[in-house]
């Protein structure tokens, strides 16, 4: 595997960064925080540029690219703390449809996602856990299909997405259902980062017709669903790594201009060591994210292991970088007026979603046979 971006991938990265600098400056992010502004113009521009279609097959109206290109866009979204439905729709919802849906469902739903006509998300988490073993929501057969029960937690864009892939459990195994968000009892959460809105979804009594079943409950669903979760996990990890890199770069620039005792604080040896530790942590996390994206792009058998490694490394990275970034900015780092807190809150949110470092270390230990 070549962990260096190709010429085309580097060009995509630069283009995405330039576009986001124009459509999502810090003032736009601040408006979301202070005025609850809706980022509709940002999403419209993404649709114009076919970003939702990046990793969707050409047969379904997409661009036919892969996990690496998806991660490139996600990284830049995290770097600029962009508020948009992209992460929920393109990295969670679309992969779930691609892995679980029938041919007809993929042709219909993915085509609408690629065209920007449909947004979606995945309802997986329960009891603050994103692993499949924690699913307790149920699906019961009925005359016309299935009846769902239970509550899904911390669903990204759960209060705004058009469609929701709901994961449930039956005695036969896990199942997946496509449900219109308007049919669910949506309870918005008070979140640390309003650019990453979340909601709890109450399923009790929701009926799902047979043609809205993505994956009939059974023993084979877990493996297919796991592949979709890996895509979502790696994309989120890469976005968080992008946020961590932005924190490091902002801290480094501040250390070059902030003077104490007549010298830039970055010239002090103790601070040089701390900045070096931040840099190494960001590079390690980013490298593991690119490795994980490549394993998915090549359908390498190590993809599950790589996804756990990437998310765990990013979680450890954000813990260091957020703490050091805040402290090395001194008193100004604590102020609402400084833009640093947008990055700090995005990094913390990205760590918590789809499992933090501790959860992924534990999952990796089980996967490698080191723990029961």
C-alpha cells in the first residue's frame, strides 16, 4: 500500500480545501453556534460539485470513486469544522444502503443521494455504544411487514435527515430497515458541537412495510453491516484527524507570534517539545486513517482491524492535541470570541461518535483474540 496521495488525490484535497475556505469561513461556523443558522448553502454547493456522489457506483449515478476519496473530503470537513449532512449521508447512510439494500433499493436510493435529492443517516447506537453487540431495539413481524420498538441514541443529523437506516435485533439476528425520519419520535440532543447535531429516535410502534426492509433479520446481516460501519468509522476518524491537524497548526502559528519576556513562546525549549509531541500524534493518527481507508478501498481482510486502530489513534490524538492546544493558547484559548473552541469541540465530538479510543482498543483486543 502507498500511503502517499496520488497526484489526482492531492489535487482533490487541495480543491476541496479551497472550496470550503470560500463557503465555510469561521464566520459561518460562528453563525451556527450563535444564531442556529442552517447551512443549506454549503450543502447546495457540495451537491453542485457532486461530493455526495463521490463513493457511489457509476451505475447508480455516482462518480465511482472509493474510500480514499471519501476520506479526503471528510478530512477537509473536519479541518474546517463544516456543518453539513455530508458525514451522515455520504459516509454512513450511503454505505449502509450499498451493503444491505437490494438491487432495486440501491438503484433508487443511491441515485437520489448522488443527485443531492435525499439525505440520510444510520441509527445504530444504544446505551452509549456503537458496537453491534449493544443493539437491543427489536423488530417483530406483522401482517404487512415489521413493527419496530426501542430507542436509538445520538443519531447524527437525526432531526433533519430525510431517511434513517434503523438497526434492530430479532432472535434470528440483526436486521436493517429504511424509515422516513418524519415517522419517528425525534428528540434532539443538547450537544457540545452544534455543527454536529444529534438526536435520539424513539421507534416504539413504527410499522415498516416489506419493501422498506433493507436486510431481513438473519445471521449474515452482521458481517454486511459491519462493513458499512467500518466505512463510517474510518471517515469519522479521518475527519477528526483533520480537526486535530488544524488545532496543531493554529497552535504552532500562535506560538510563533505570541511573545513572553521579549521572545516568541515557540522559541522556549519546553514548548518545542510539546509542539513536537502534538505533531507526532497528528501524523500517527493521520497515517493510520489513510491506511484504514486504503484497506477499505482494496477490500483488504485487515479492514476491521485497521478501522479500530485508526479510531483509537485519533481518540488518543485529540486528547493530547485538544489539551495542549488550549493550554498553549493561554488565556485567549478560553474565550468565546476566539475560533479555537470550534475545533476543540469538533475534535471531542468526533472522538465520542462511533466509539472512543477505549471502545476501539477493547474491540481490537477481541478481534485479535487477546480478550474474550
